[in-house]
């Protein structure tokens, strides 16, 4: 099992206390995704980035819906390996 989060190296570039915006999910709950596949898009301060799958598996649950703000390190979703 894995929790989907924004790449830690991207979070480091954000100012403390700032939030990001989840623009859209590219996969839906129950979809099979490959390792490294983009599953969501997020907007940082001045940059659009992709959230990628840490391994192949099923996107089991979405925690942050498209259009919602989130803080660095916050879980965006959950995956199950198959």
C-alpha cells in the first residue's frame, strides 16, 4: 500500500505555510495505474506539476478532490499494489 503525496523535492521549493491546489485527477478510484504514471495535476505557487504513482496498482481512494487546496506532505490519495 502507498499514500500518494506531492514529490518531496517539489515541496521544498514552496514557502513555509503555503498551499498547493489540486487541479485534477488523471485517474479515478478503482483505476489500475503503472509506476511513475501521472495520476493527478497540482498547481504550486507558479508551477504546474504532476503527482505520479509510486508503484503499479489500483488507485484505491482519493482524499483531496480536484479543486481543493492542500498543504505540502498531505496525503492526496491511497494506492494498493496488485
